[in-house]
């Protein structure tokens, strides 16, 4: 089930559609907020509970495509579901090129819409968890000394302590001390833990 912290933003210039979608989502116990235009939605940002966006592709002024471009420019990563009318499939395909994760053609089935929204919310929850984990690991990396980072790079590259010692011009015993310290600071229970964390933040070691 989606977290109660999740909030779906509905953007459509059609009042009846806004009310219908809001009612549908709230009936399914999914928090929803509606906007009559893309600019009014953008004015509400930033929103810590921004979890999913449902937008009509054709709207006066700023279209759904324009909104997707703007979100990309603002570097706001949020799953967007596009609603299209008859004959708007080419626009929907274009929207997916700009980052939309799904498009639904009117008239769409309520069950299909809810399934799409739940999928988007689960995806966003996963992204939020990954971002938090990455930030935590980066914080641990920042606490390492320069030499500890050098040893980390060697370990992630698969080098043995003796090879790391040779590369850095220090003794194997000193490498062991640095290794123990960085394992403690990184909260790594094993070398595989260390490698996994390094992969998450993109540290591949030195060749």
C-alpha cells in the first residue's frame, strides 16, 4: 500500500476530470491534490510530498509536454502519468521521451489508472529510499581521511593489502590499520558491504 506521506498531483483544465480523479484516488485511500493548470502546479513547488503527477497532455497555455520539459529543467524527478484524448498517442509517445512513465487514453478504466498510480508511487518510494541510502554513504565517505580513501579505492579495485601498500608506499601493517578504520567509519561488516556501498555512489577504485 502507498505510504500516507505520498501525494498525487492532478493537473487538468477540465474541472469535471479533476474532481473525478480526485474522488477516485481518495476513495482508494491515496492522497490527491488538483490544479487547473501546469503553472499553478509549479507555483506550489517545492513540495516534500511530491510523489506522482497525473497531467492532461493538451491544456491551454502550458501543455503536459511543456510541464515535463520544465520539470526536467528544474531537475525534479517525479513519475508523471499523462492522460491523452483520442488521436493524441503521438503526443503521449513524445511525452514518454521527456520522462513520462505511462500514458492513458480517454476514456480509461479506473482500475487501470489506480494500477498505474500505485506502480508510480512504489517506484517513487524506492527512489526516495535509494537517495537516502546514497546520501548516508556519501556522509560516511566524507568522514574518511585522504589516506583512508586511497585504501578504499584499492580495496574496491580488488587489490590485496600488500599491493595497496606497495602502490601507496606504506607498510602492509599500516594498510591493515587504515582498512580497519575505514571499515568502522563506513559501518561495513565485510568487504562485500564496502564494495556494495562503493558501487551505490559510483566509486570504482583506481586502475
